[in-house]
C-alpha cells in the first residue's frame, strides 16, 4: 500500500511542477516599449477657464503627453491611486475647468 501512496505522491508532484514550467514561445515574445508615459500638466494649462468637453479633454491629453485623461466634477468620487500617466481636468459645478493636474 505504501508504494501506491509514493507513486501517487510522485505523480501529483510532477503534475503540480509541470504548471511552473515555461515554454520557448513565451521567451520569444517581443518587449513593447511604452515610451514616455509621464504626464506634464503644464501642457494642458490652456484648458483652465474653458467649458469641459470630450474634444477639450483629448486636446489636453495630447498636449500633456498623458496616456489617459479624465474630467472630474466637484462631487465625483475618485480613487486615491496615483498614476503618473493620467491627466485630470477638474471642473466646477458649471462644467468649467478650474485646475489641471496629473495623477
């Protein structure tokens, strides 16, 4: 009976460890260079005082060099994680941009 348990244990170990192996295909995947992803809020300062819109958001994102952008209202709930590649356009109750920052 003990040889059956030893065989079963060995088989189980082989199955578990086979999931940890990698293939040559995974090693051949190209590394994609994301390039410059940091946001520069100064590039989007032109948006302050303008009415929030999707076209303004896209223009500000491009000029700030950000990967993503969002418009934040004064009562919007936001998460506290910092993302150096994201542009924030902060708007007042009437939808006018009052502040530009990255994060």
